[in-house]
C-alpha cells in the first residue's frame, strides 16, 4: 500500500501527461514556455484571482510573497508553530523573526483569538497556514489584520482546491501561496508552486522577483531569485488539472468513510461546516501513536507524523522568550497526530484494512491494563 500513489495516478493519466510533456520537448522552451502562462491563466480563473505567478516551489512562493511585501531584518511575521518548516524558514531567511501563535486544537490552524496579543509595532505580515487541506479562519485573521494595516499571506501549500465560505483557498488574503510538490493534492513531477493576488502592483513585483528582480532582460530594479516554474512541470499540472476535481471528490469520500468508521475510537479530523477540505493529509490523534504506527507498518500500511516537533522547539528557531509549554495546543498535537494513507486511488479493500488495524490496536490498548 502507498501513502500517496503517484504510479497508479500516472498509469491512468499517462496519455494526457505524456502528450503535454512531449509538446514541451518538441518546442524546447523549457524556461517560461507557453505552458507556464497557460497554467497561470487556468489557476487564476479557478481561484477567481486576478493574478497567478508560477514559482519553482511552495517555499519560493512564500519567499517571493514576503519579498514582494518588503519583509526584511527587524520585522516580525506572525505564523503558526504547527506547520512544515518552510513557513518559518522563509521568514528567517529574510532576516525577519517568525513570531508564533498557538493553534486551535480542533482545526490545527492558527487560533485567531490569540492573534491580537502577538501583534507589535514590528509586525510586518501575518502568515496563517491552511493545514492538512483546510483553510485557516481567514475572515477573522483578515479582519484583525486590516484594522492594523497588516498584509496577510495564506500559506496554502496544502490547501489548493479547498474552499472557505464559498471562496477558493489562495484567494482569501493579500497573497496566497501554494505548492505543487509531487505528493500534494495537485502535484507535479518535481518542485513547483504559485503565488496568487488581486493586487496588480504586488503581482508585478512577484513576477520580477521570481526572475532575478528583472523587469526586462539584464535590468534589475529589485533584488530577486531564480524562482521560476519549469515549463515541464506546468505541462504536468495542466494535464493533472483535468481530473483534479474528481480527485478532490474521491479524497473527500475516503475521508468521510475513515471518519464514519474511526471516530468512536480515535480523534478524527474536524472540518468547519463553512469550509471544504482537500485532505492533503487525513490526520487522526491517538494516545498510543508509536504502537499504532508500528502495527500499521507490520501490516504493510504506511503512516506519517505531520509534525513531530513544533517549530518553536526546533533549534533553528529557538528564542529565549518561547520554550516548552509556550504553545500547548501545538505541543499536544505534535505528540498525538498520525496521518493515514489517503489518495484518490486508495482501494476500498486497502482502506478497510487500515480501518481494521487502527480499530484493533486502539481497542486492545483500551482493554489492556499494562498500557
Ligand atoms: C505548509 C507548507 N508550507 C510550505 C511548504 C513548502 O512547499 P515546497 O515543498 O513546494 O517548497 C510545504 C510543503 O510541504 C508545506 O506543507
């Protein structure tokens, strides 16, 4: 059983993917070829954003967004400690300081109730993450941010295709950033990402930053990076986009099935009724996570911990002001979360096997006094 089954997906979409990739090999415009513009148009339309800027990765998308907003040394950017490292890494790379705010224990996303107290005169941006495929409470975050005149970047690396109160993830704030890492709900065959905005000036800056800060060849009004999306990757994404909605529906169906059959024995994902989740991960909580993971492995079932160490406890982001106990919800989640296999090609029989093993381990632990 695969955690994410890209081989089966390829065998089903092979003709379309090969056609698209071969077209790039034929025309030879590997850098900023026509597929990049075509994809940007398609993704902008899909998210109802005015602008989409393809990037070399989700990490570069975040970096480009922060650079476009002018984040630099001495600035603070508020974010969550319960996320993939890239969220805070990009802030630190620019010489700014990630300021963490604890998460809501049910959604795993930044708790807007705690935001106000973290804002200072140095706060230059707020960067919530739409974790596991469900949007953060963007209305609450945006409301506070706009009161204080602070831009908001949605780290939507895991949530492309999700909706929040009827609107699309990536188009919920000043800038939205996503990732097309192969295992993401919409993934390419290498690294890829995109930034979204409705602000023309920001879009122009982001387009320049992704190509060494240039506005025309060898003219550089800004300091930038080499952050372009490869044409080949855009071609793969165009092919995969055709079945993306069906795949999202399949993920949702599988998550419903998991939750129906597991919610009496473990904590299953909580999805706000006003949102739809793309289930980049299907993440449960269990007391005996290590045992559960071992038994799953012994039964040929892969699982993963997203994420075992919150970022404020990572040496790279250590500051004396925060330590163990500073963000109790993130720390508690890090001890207990476990992601189960979920992808559009997971067979019913494989899913049944996962459910049976989880139920058995958890029930045994409950009845065995030594545990
Ligand atoms: C929340 C989050 N932010 C940023 C990233 C970085 O994306 P990429 O791996 O495409 O650079 C990821 C990727 O896993 C992620 O999950």
